C-alpha cells in the first residue's frame, strides 16, 4: 500500500521530505534522523521533533502511522 500524500494533504503543499519518505522510506529516514535531510524552512534543531509532529498531525490519515512504523523498524534493523 502506498502513501497517498496528495490525498492526505487535500491538494495542499506536501513537504518535500514526506515525498521522499513516500518514495524511499529507508533513505528518507537515513537522511532525517542524523540531521542530513534538506528540510527547507522546516529545519529544526532535532529532526525527530519534526517527525513526531508529523506523526501527531497526520496520525492515521492514509496509513501514515503504519508506514512510519514499518520504515522505522526497517531502519533500525539495517542501522
């Protein structure tokens, strides 16, 4: 099942990192968690805070929680 960000954001602006996550979750997390991801105006001191904010805001919309859960489990296993 793919992550339909355009439906989740109802035609609004989708942050580029979320698009990268939808395309390749492992690579996106590999860039975000150590602070290497280009977040544009969303740059924060702790990238995990941004990820948690997206998790709270998007929650179950379009299965984001499930996608993130699987991606984090895979990232932990490979890292």
